């Protein structure tokens, strides 16, 4: 504004005019926002929030259930209940004496034998348990020695010498 104007420059505009126009526009928007906020407050005081359903015209009709329908429904529910798994434990007597005789017979023929020689190829769980308990009992009595030369290797059953047994 302090600079001299040229001779042919008649359409000179004040640079502050744009700023004033924007400020007036902002003031109008702020007044509108204030008015809308006040109108919302007035509306909130007059009208309550929420929704209340209208009351029903008549109560619902009572339920009519036939006894056969009720029994059929009960059978369907009972059919969906899984039956409990019942296990019956059958005691199987161990033959420790027979296994002891078998081990003593094997060790009478040879000085040492392996686990497969004692148990056999087609052994049942009862035979395996009986042989294992018999081996432990004979080792406890010092009638034989149990050894395993290498980790996870086969077990070697060796007959005890008479001096060891004494």
C-alpha cells in the first residue's frame, strides 16, 4: 500500500479485502454452529430419548401341547444324550512262578541270554509282566545279574556264579 502506483493501474485491490471476507465468512459459520447447538439443546429438553414399544393389543394365546407331542420331544432330547463309556476291568493273574522256572531253565542250559529269549516272540502283556517281575525277583535274590552294555542296547541276563550267590 505504501508503494507508488503505476499510471495505468486503476483496478488496484486492497490485499486486506480477501482476509476480511474470509473472517466474515468464518464468523457467519460460527454463528450458525452456535444456533444449531442451541436448537439441539432445546429439542433435547422437549423430547425424550429412547423408544417405547406400543403395548400389545391382546395377550398371546395359551400354548396347547398334546401329551404325545410332549413325550416325542422328550424322547428326541434323551436320544441326543451320549451314553457313558463303561469299562470293565478283568483281572489277569500273573504267572511269576512259571516265568521264574522258564528263566532258571534257560540259565541252566547257557550262561547268559537276552530278553527275547526269556519272553519269546508272540508274548502277551501278561507274559511280559510276569517275566519282568520274575527277573527282578531273581536279581534281588542274586540268582542272576542284569546288565545293559550300551545305552538303549539289549538287556543281557547272566547266570550268577555259585560264589556270587553265596
